[in-house]
C-alpha cells in the first residue's frame, strides 16, 4: 500500500489542509487535489473514485471531506481502514468540523497524520497511541520540575539569609578587632525531606556542616545579598519535613493542568493535569474524602493504578504505586511512632523517607524519625512511606473487562461487554467504562446493568456502574452499531475509586515516643484511584 497524500477539503474542492507522504512536486499534488471535485458524481454514494494513475478514497464529515490519495495498486480495504482512523483523529484536535477550527489546529493534525503514515505506508497505531505520541507528555517530568524549582527557590532564600548572617558576624568581629567568624547551620532543611515523600533529593539542601553547608552552591555574593534581601528569622526548634503543601499534591496538579476535573485528595489541592478515566476517578475520590473526620494525627493512604490489558487477554502493563502521608495539627503529638500492619501485598517494594529510621521499620514495621527527639512538623502533609508493585500476572488485575465485538453480516457489529471483580476484597465505586464508537453512529443498546450515556460529540458510549463488590461482582452490556468494524470499539477506558487500598497498607496503632503503651487517637483515609486503565 502506498498512500500519496491526506487532505481535508470543503465540498466545493477548496483544500484546507494537506499532507503528502512521498516525494512529489508541489504542482503535481495541487493538480491531484484540484481534480478531485471534478470527479465527484452528484447523487451517487461512493467512498472512492479512480483516475488512470491514482485512487481517491474519501469520507464526508459534515461540510468537509476527509480525502486520501493512493496508488491504484493499494489495497482498498486497508485504505478504508486508514481513512476511518484519519476521520477519528480530526475531532480529537478540532472542536468543530469547520474550516476555521481546522486551520487553527493544522499543526496538531499534521503531527497526528505523520504518526498514522510514514513514507506512504500505514503505521500500526491506534487513536490512543497517536494522542500519546503527539502530546509527548510526562507526568513524572512535570512533578520533578515542580519539586526541583521549589527546592532551588528555598535554597536561594536560605543562601541569602546565611550571607546576611555571615556579613553581620564579620562586621561585629571587625568592630571588636578579632578574626571574622565562619558561621554554622544546625539541623535539617525542608529540602532534606524533598517534597513530602514524592521526591527525596534534588540539590539545594542545607546540611549540618560548616560554613553553611549549601548542597550544590559553592559561592555567596555578600554585597548583592545585603542590598537585596532582609534577614528572615528561621525556626531551629524542630526538624522540618517537607516543603509547601502544594508540593505534596504536585502529582494531582499535573492531572488538573490537562483540563480534567480532579478531586481534592489533599486538604488543599490547588486548581491547576491524564485521561478522562483519570479525571472521573479523581472526581469520585473527592466525594469520598470530603466527609472524613480528621483527628490531630491524620493518615492518608493513596493508591493509584496504571493498567493496560490486551483485547484478547494478557497483561501489557500493571503498576500499583502509593504514598503514605502524615499530618499532625497538635504539637503535643509531634513525637510519635506509627505502627503498620505487616499484611500487605506480596512482592510490594517499600521505600521509607531518608529521615525515617529504616532499621526500626524493617524490624518492627514501625515508622519513626531517626532522631526520636525531634518532632514531626505541624500542619503539613509529610510523606513517610511510598511503595510500588509491578506484575505481568493476570491474577493481579482487580477488574477484568471482556469486550467481544462480532460482525453482524449487515455492515455493522454486535458488541457484548462484561466485567468481573477479581479482587473481591475491594469495593469499587463510581465505575465508568468508556467505549469508543464509529463517527456519527448511534448505538442501539439491548441489555445493560447500571446506566449508560451516548456522547455524540466525543463518539463514545459511557457505561456507569455505581458499585462493584463481592455481592455484585459481575455485569454485562449488549449493543449494536451499524457501519462499524470490531476495531472501532477499542481502546476501552475504565475508571473507579475505592476506600480500600490495593496494596494492603494499613495502620495498626499510633503511639507517643515517650510512652509507647499509651495509644494516640488518630484518623485515617484510604483511597484507591485509577491513573490509566485501558483495554487495547
């Protein structure tokens, strides 16, 4: 198959956008595009027309045509399949199918076209992969950059404060006629704990060494610091863990920056983020966490899933990661020990924060600071433990989805979808399964559990199940679509939330350092949500 060019044009033949995939002069491609409207025959329903040298394969899209120009030797069935994919790509980057929108989003469309065809040959990609390749977006990079900027900003501020202190000491020493002093800084900085457990180091930490011990900073401009920065008092009474609370929620902020509605998983998540499934999970998580009563010692256990399953079975990707954060609002409970249950998922990779006593955690499954004389900080979320679990075993999948589209012999498909809860210890809430559909084809739903909604603008069928648990662990939906093929109904996107963490991390008790026998009253919230869960 050799695809010469792809174009979007009006029904009058005006070319709005064109992308050629083989070596060809501008005059030649313009001549081919100009010939297309003259070959159209009024009153006849065709999907292609041919000349002596090329074939035009096209699809009407409201007032426009999606047009492919191929050689006559190409496979017409493959051409039609490629045309369907092109037709799905356009609404993803153009909100309305009119000339103005196409022009405004021309470059994004061209980038997407290049992902579909390379050197005249169709690439083996689907719509979800095309969107991923065009975005080239990395949540981890955004989180890292946000944390890095915060740490550098705090390090610069501490550098200026230290410079002022050294200048003052030298001035006092010169007045007394003695030698100048070098100055020391005691304790740990906010950066020693990174960003509340999300990132543990990135330079710019202030250690307990001589001459200010600035990590990653080798010189101090005393004069400029003196003229620009006033001294700022710092607390030396307690070990400060974590930076600003916004850094704790930096991962959630990345989801918000992509335009999704994200839940307030932390006490103060700023507005700001991956997919519609992730936004639905986070929105449901907000409703779960909003009504939780919080004690002076509050624990938050966040679990997230990234799952990618094959339509014919098999696990392509499964990753569970999580974070345990601690928030203390009463200074009387600053020096505590957190005892965890040992009954977590087998194979779980656990990592404590560098300032947490690792030997205490390994021997007694208890979280406490290395220096038990130092308290945890007040009124901030402190990340103390994170975990990760990766598997290729199908038994790790909490919810299986089986989508079975079959040709009905009339140019369309009958589709059967069923789900089953495999991890029956979980209670999944606000489950949503989003099924892509062919453009401008409304499904006819015969049977279903829960509720459903057809979104004609996004060309998807949204299936909602309020609760899936051990008592209601399976369900199904049947519908049919005209003018469709089995590949039109993938990838499926799934979202849900649960109050039960997948990894099994749970608190057993909280006690004070000076009196382990006396328990401390605490509250705990657990949330499991989906970052990505798809069947491709």
